[in-house]
């Protein structure tokens, strides 16, 4: 019993699609490996530079309080909102605002 292998258009299309998918997956794998290598190199460089730089203790500058600068303390008040509430209907302005 012999099996004759024939190249039909359907088999050729399946082979081409399979080859393209294989190339795409290899490209994606190479991209992921490159990202991993870059992350490893960056982590290694930051560890090397952090270990080689001397650490100097630096204090934060102090900011004097507002009364010491002669600025009067003003209470914080919220400005009235001119926006419509969320989900609320917006009413149109009145045609005659003077009421006449």
C-alpha cells in the first residue's frame, strides 16, 4: 500500500501560514529575551554605580513659618462651584433674568 503525497493548494497555504507563524513566534521570543537582558544589565549597572558613589548625609532646608515672613495667614475657603453636579440635569437660563 503506497501513499502518494500531493501538494494541493490547501496544503501549500497551510505550510505558508505555519511558516509565517513560526517566524512571528521566534521574533516575539527574541524580543522578550532582549528585554530580559536589558533589564538585567540595567539592574547590574545601577547596583555598580550605587556601590561606587559615596553617601553624604544631607539635611533638608528648613522653611520658616508664614508669620515669620510677615505674610498674614489666610483661611482656606472653597470657591463656589459653577459646574453642574455629576449625573444632574442642566437647566437652561431664564429668558428674562430681570423678571419683568
